[in-house]
C-alpha cells in the first residue's frame, strides 16, 4: 500500500496524533512505581522456580541424583530431562535446544534441572543439593577448533535446512554474496587495503531480568504472564514442550524491562509452565543478573577479513570479505544473522564487484542470536575501518571519500536488490560533519583548577590534561528493516470504535510486545489520527488476538503500526457506511464528498461538519481485525546471494569526538552526534530516544562491553561489576539530526529506526580514537591496554 | 526476625524475615512495594535506590535488619515526600524526627489508576522529557534525582551526571534523563 494522499488528521491534527511527541500511555504508571513488570508479579500460593545450570562448557551427564533436593522442606518439585512430558527441544528456527540438558551439556550455564519451592532461597539451596556427575568433553571455541579434522560435532545427525549446504556440521549456515568480477577489478585497482577485524561478544544487558509467572488453570492448561519480545513465537515453542494444544497456553505480556534482541529466544517460559503444571501451583521465576548473563543469547562475536580496492580518484572498485560469526552451542537466530551480515557486508556504498561470504559456527561458547543491529553491527565496524584506511591511502578526506561512494535511491545492492526508497547516505554524513565542533579542553575552568569530571578518567583524577589528545571520527551504516529472506512477516490488529457516555472511544488490541520502545504510544497516535478521536484504550497484549510478530528488526512501528492503520481505516469505512445509512438523506455530502473523521466528527474534506461521530455510532460497536503484511521478500540464492531479500533499508551516520589520555589509555567520548533518516517521525521524542539509546549501546561496544569467554568456554564476567555498560559519566552529549524522507512503500512513509544508530556509533568512536592515537585498533571493545601497548 | 521501620511515612512491620534478606526483598516481597527494582542485587545499577533516613542507598545492599527503626522513602512515596517538602513542614526524610503517628494516620496510599495521583515535579519532568522508555531504571533514578534537587536546587550538568552515576539506564542513552532533571530543577526554580 502507498499513502498516496495525506491521511486525515496529519494536516489538521487530532490532538496527540501521528507526528506529535505524544506522551507514553504507560508513563505515569512507570514513574509512580505502579507499572507491573514481570518480576513484580505475585500470586496467592505462589512458588518460586530456580534453574540449575551446567558448570562446564561441554560435558556428558553420567548421572543425576535429585533425592536430597526433593527431600528439602519447602520443595515441591524437582525436574530434569527425564521428567519432560512431551517435546524435549525447541528453537526459533531450528529445534536444537534442549528444554533441560539431555545427556550432554554444550555450553557453560546450560539449564540442567529445575526446582520449585516456597521461598526463592529454599529453591536455590535445594538446587545446590542436586548431584550431577559430569564427564568433561573437549571444547570447540573458534573456527579452527570447530572445523578441525576429528573436531567434536555438536549436533550429530542434523536435519535442518542448512545442513545440506554447509561444508562442516559445526557450521550452522553459510551465505555467499557474489556479484561482478572481483579478480578483474583487483587487477585495475590502484589502491588495495586489507585487514582482519574482531568484534567481542556483547550483551543486551536489558535492566529488567528474565521473569514470568505461570498459573495452572482448571482446564489443564496454563496462563503465562511474561516479559518477551514475541508472544506468539514463544507460544509456538512452549505448547509442544508442555504437550498442550496452543489454545490451552494463554499468554499475556507483563511489563518488560528492555529487550534489544535478548528476549527473542525462550528463557524461563517453558520452565515455569512445566513447574506450574507439575505442582498445580502458580510458579514465578526471576533471574538475577548473574543468571541473566547465562539466560539469554548474546551478540555474535565475529572475526572479519576484508579487502577493498579503489581507483586513484577514489572510486571503490571491489570488496572481498569473509565474516565468521560464533553462534555458540545452539542455532538461535544464527541463520538470519548470517544473511544480514552477508547482504549488508559492503555497507551503504556502491560497489560493482563483490565477493562476500558469511558463516556462523556451532561452538561450545554461549549461544548467540539477536541483538540490536543483528549481523550488521559486526560488518559495519570492519568496513568503516577499511574506508578510513582507504581514504588515508588515497589522501582523501574520510567523509568525502565516503560521499563519493555513497549509495543513493536507485542504487543496486550486492544482492542485486534495487534500493527503491530514499537513501540519503551522503547527506547524513554532510550533516554530522557540518555540525559545530564541541569546544576543546572542556576541563579548563575560569578558576584555573581543572574540572576532572570532563577529563578521561573523570573523578579518578588520573590526569589534569597532560597527555590528553583529541580525535574525531566518522562512520555510516546500513540496516535492513523487518524480517527478510521470504519470511511471512505480518502483524494483526483489532480495533473497536464505540460511543461511551456520548464520547467516541477507540480500543486497540494487538499482541505487540512493548519493551520500552514506545509502540503503545504509536498505536494510540495512529488510532487518533485515523479515527479522529482523542480517547484511545490500549488492551493488554496477549494471545487472544493474532500475532504481531516480533519487537525486533526495527519493525513494530512499520508492521504492527501498519496493521493498526489498516484496521482503523476499515473501521472508518464502516462508520461512513453507517452514517450514509442513518443520515445520508439529510445531506448530499454523505453520498458524494470525500469524508474524514476529525475531532470526534464526520466532516467533508472541505471541513464541513456532517455529524458527531457519537451520533453516527449511537449504540453500534464497530470492531475490525486486520492482518497486514509489508511487501514480500525472497530468499537469497544459496550460491550467489542474489535476491530481493530485504523490505526496507535504514541509514544513520555518526561523528565522534573523543579525548584520549594516551598515557593511561583512558577514553572520554566528548560528543557523539548522529544524523538519521526515519522517513517519518511518528513520535519525534520517541525517535530521538531510540537514536540516543542505540548510539550509547554502540559506544559501549566500542570501549567497554564484552562477555569474556575463556578458551575452555567458561564465562568470566557475568555481573555488572565486571561487564560494564555505559553510565551517565561515560556518555557524551548526543545531538541528533532527524531527516524525514518518506518511503512511499511504508505507512506514513516511515522507516524503522531502532537499530541503525547502533551500527555506526561503534566505528565512529573507534575512528576517533585512532585519530587521537595513530593506532590501528582492529578489535572492539578497545581497552586501555590496547592504547598503551601494555 | 521481625523488623519495624517507617516506609513512606507509614509504620511498617515485617515478620519472619531471614537474616540474609535485603531491605529490597522486604519492600518488594513482604510489604507489597515492588516499585523499587532489582536489576543486579550487587549495588551496581541503582534500580533499587531508596532513601534511608534521607540518604540515597541501594536497597539491595542494605540488610533488612539495618532498617530497624529508620525511615525509608521509595518511589511509591516520592510524590507525597515532594508535597510535604514543598509545604515546608520540615519533615523531609533527612529530618531525624521521623513521622508522627498523626501524620502516619493522614497518609493514604495513592488511589489506583494513571493520573489519579498528582506526580512530583521530578516524576512529571521524566514523563514530559521522554526520560522513560522501558522504565526499569526509572524508580531508582527518580529517587536519586529528587534527592539531588532537594540538596542542590540548581545543579550543573556535571553535578547531575555525578549524582546519577550510580544509576544505569540501558534504553535512553541518558540525554533525556538529563533533560528531565534540568526541567524539574528549572520548574522548581520558577515555582520557588
Ligand atoms: S539492584 Fe541494587 S544496585 Fe542493582
Ligand atoms: S528506560 Fe529502560 S533502563 Fe532506563
């Protein structure tokens, strides 16, 4: 569908509609402490569930003795693999993940047993009394060890769709993208730059830990209140594990404390339901932070090899790249991450000759899957480093070199897909570059004594400005929006319109997971704009309505927003039909004019009021449910990577300004400016918040965030003491420049916005540190020892 | 063990408290005040920030027994705390006098439902500035920010960053949180 004309309300405005910074409907509850997160839920007679996890990265389970745990007073159930009632494995795409380990554990922290007790501490102590005898097995932890002759095969007898085309069973999926003639282009290149890059394992580190409450029901089913990103995908995986039909597993979204991809896979969902059904009591499970680090998938760490060739006048001729992603012990969304990394490997540039391959490994490292940026983050760090090195070799300004090669609308991707919407890559770079520079030496004060808070090292008082060097760096990235490669990526919305006490009220019901992004605000805004009402009631998200797809891939405003929009328009048509039937005789405009719903009234396009909406409705309740799909995509060819695989592309650019204490290797990011095209800012305040939040997650990857996994597969830093995320002291000013170039294929012209800023932030910060230090810095996060060489 | 203390101006008693239970656990699981959040239980994230005799503390690091006889303000009591402070009745939580029985009797829990309760200036500013996304960090940040403004009515940006440096937020990138604190301070300045 294309929004050929301005929808009703956009131009004249029903208050709180599309394009306004409408306040969050859940804002008041969230500031008073009344908003119920999953971890806040409580039920009479409730038990607490805990998980026993593997201390080894790879081991055979020889025996399990739960008798001491079961005998603990206050314990109601202990479950191991032997107690599972139905399906024993689940997975988003490939059902390779055991509900509880069956004979083998494949990563450090894999769930082995469950306990339900009347106090969480009782449950924890009982879990510690479970005796599991392990026999440790050799660990595979990187490409070399995973594909070596005789390497232990993590999943023997694979029968998934990718198994037949990979060279080794420890490769989950491999996707080449081949276009043009790289060998010929290499022969013509005046400048060739190649490099090896590495990205560490990043954690989503959402603040609200995994949690939920499962309540057994009289009909043998279960009601699950849960923090997740996609209710229906959970349902599809949980029901077979419980051995129940889907209609006996009723799911309701509870408050979600952030997600960023980390709630796409199941964590405690099936476990809590199993314990509830076993004990006949409600069971609550809440991970603590330590367990949360083991309880969800992370961003794939990656090793990337890139070779770029360019002509003397600064035109990119070819790119050859190999991207190896560590998927860890189970598949999760690795195949889709591979597709993204391969198809977006070149970045937002026009390159005619491309030879790329991306693959994901099975190893005994923690499983990796979705995290904001999803395969595009790793590639962006490497290709932007390459672009800077090329510019330097060519003697060109790094921004100008990027602009010369920037894609624009009409460009052809390495997959052959034509970019048929605005792609203002050069303009975004121009905007961040044109911004005035923040003042130098910000720690200097009128009084003479430096304000150490503005220095690298901050209140640690490690420098008063000696050895501090400023650097500036730029980067730009490209992210796909929505689920790709032929996935049927639809959303469902149910919209009701009725008159309550003489006022029209719209009710919107979807299964969209509100995880903090503000989708609920947007749904209310769309309903106000389309139906011309001020009062919009949002029903809790649950599985009584059809799927809304995942809150990921920057897709919810686009896809579930699109479903709400189309449901509203169908409601509107019914209102007009009702009005014609009831009141048509009184005014010819009912039959002949273009009608609008605005300010609670039916008007003509010219603004003449025909009736109050409430009077048209009387006692009638109009309710419509609509499924809505974006344009279909197609899979990438398995040999060439050709295909219209993506729905939409999203672009952001950053300029980073840093001060580096070159003696101690401490970095202070002074400013991190972003320019992004969002097509249409449905809620400008929320869009800016997404851009700033994504930018800071990119900053975290650049200089501090990494889950450290030792060669034996053990996680070394599962806490906020040792895994650092940016605090307000680490975070700079983040000026944001929002462009709104409409994509005519999308509702209101909007462009998914949540992920693109997470891409370019990281390479921009690292480019700035390189500029300050002259170091090559081919790995993120950059640590002080990388800067001091110690 | 039994612990007696004042929460949001109201005397509270918790029974059967285990030795190892934190103030945060008692507030959330025994007193029905889940507004303070648990995101790390290690003193690293600030989501559990409450005021203990006026001072902002991580409730996850305070043993429940340590709260005996003391006065706690949580996010649930922030609006009332701000009202009493604005009314200048001197019983801000820092005052050692505690809460009189009379005051405690006058205290009513917020009637449920959005908008039913008037927000404190800091709460309102967080809503207005877009400082709330998932909101999990918000209760702790509100308590910390409110204490900052009480102590320092005109904080500089560096002051705000310093005061909030123990509170992690994963969603916002902090810019709108800074906006909110500036806004709350500016509004308080105008009103005063
Ligand atoms: S929960 Fe207390 S500081 Fe994190
Ligand atoms: S709003 Fe989500 S952690 Fe701050």
